[in-house]
């Protein structure tokens, strides 16, 4: 399945709970904002990535949902690209 992961950089204040839950998919940048990684890498070096479409199996989907749910201000949104459904929040 394909998921669109979006971090609202205006809301994010760097709690880093998403990084703790899923360090291979999130990191904090120099502005203390969460960025979305693809398989642990920044595909576009030097540019903040606040939105990314990723391929996910069921395990990766659950990990991404746990990371999003861990955010104290719900700054992370997850959408199923194939169905158009908003999975979180």
C-alpha cells in the first residue's frame, strides 16, 4: 500500500516522540521539526521533507500510525493513497 505521511511544521515543536517510535522514518532537523525519511534516508539532501509518499506493508503502516499517535499535538497525518482514506488523526 502507499501512504502519504505529512508533518505540519507549524505545529511541530520537536517533542521527538515520532523519532523515538520510528527512527528509520522520522528525524528532527536543525529547526527542531520532524521530517519524514524514506527507509532512513533523506532523498533530497538539505531540504526539509515534511511530506512523503511511501510504500508500506502492514507492519510499516502500524509503525507509522504508532509514531503519529505518539505526537502530543497530532502534527502528523497519515493518508492511504489508494483508498483516499485519512488514517490519522
